[in-house]
C-alpha cells in the first residue's frame, strides 16, 4: 500500500489520481481483483477502426412507400430493379388482373415528382402529399422492354423546403403529378398510374435480389407482362417526365 500512498502524494488531486484509482484494481493493487491485460489505444487508432460514414449509414424509403429503395454508398453496388413501362388502354381490366394476381385491391398513392437538372441520370424529389417525401437519383437506359435501373434514395420529412433548395441550386426540369395504384406480386411492384397530362400507364418494378442476375429479373418481368395482358406494342421508353417534355415539343 506504500506505492498507493506515494502515487496519491505524487499526483495530488489532479485528474491522474482518478485514473490511478480506476486502473489500480486491474494492475493487481487489490488482491480480490484478478490481473487483466490493459491496452492503451490512441485517438488515431480509434479513428482508424471506425467504419466509413457511408458504410455506417443505411438509407431506406419510408415504410409502405411505392418507390425504389437504396443507398448512396460508393463502396458497394447500387441496388437495382428490372423495369417495364407501357401504355394502358383499359385501366379497369388491368386493375382486375393485377388484383387477382396480388390477391389484393392495391394501395392508392398520390405523388408529385419534381425533376431537377443534373449532369447524368435523373434526380427527382417525390412528394407523397402527406408531409413526407423521397429524394431519388436513378440511372436506366431509354429502351423498350425490360431494362435495369440503378438508384439511390433518401427520405425527407420536409419535401417542400428541399424542393425550394434544389430548385434554387439546380433548376427544375419539369414536374409529374400522378395517382398510383400499387399491387405487390411476388418480388415485383406493379403500378397502375394515372398521370396528369398523359393518361393511364403501368409499370413493373422487379426488385432484384443479391443472388439474381439481370436475366432472372427480365424473365420475371416478361412472365408478368403475359399474365397482365401487356403487349409489346404498348411498351414505351423513358420516364413520364420525358414523355411530357416530348409532348410539349410536339405541340
């Protein structure tokens, strides 16, 4: 115990005395406490052991939202869908087939999408008109038939303020307003959309599983096309925003 008193006299009432009292049992100063190995870790070691911020954050869509899910981590592949879009001539008949396959009447969702100017891909803010929204970036080829879409998404509880900021920073490319009826069939989201200024469309979004190849998703989409009565002739390319802009150019 002499070393104990000498240490108290040496450090006085400084913060080092508290450190000594905590570490003393671990060093065997008290017979009832076992000896435990101590490891001193510097601040640089702690920082190096922590995971990168982009790996520690998981960004996902709001529960029940009818849209893409994903994150923006650069250290891993972006999540992906295989998608098909087509014009619907008889929305009532399509809804009946989708309801039969999904064994549900579907969920109606109102959406207001604002597209912003960006150098690649598409950037849009989706307002669900209920105080919530999602900022979505995605890339996909403008081709007929099944196509792979890669995306990142982040939820927001203040879509109107975010729209103001992004509009000032990037400029608005256009807006899309629609009422969406969502059906879930296996791993596929089936959308029956009534788009303001365009009419009735359907979208298939096959949510790819990690072990699946693109060809697997394409087969799922093509099989559903047959079951829902979607013809090759009704397929369209591009986003609704592209179709609206094209219509404006033609008028």
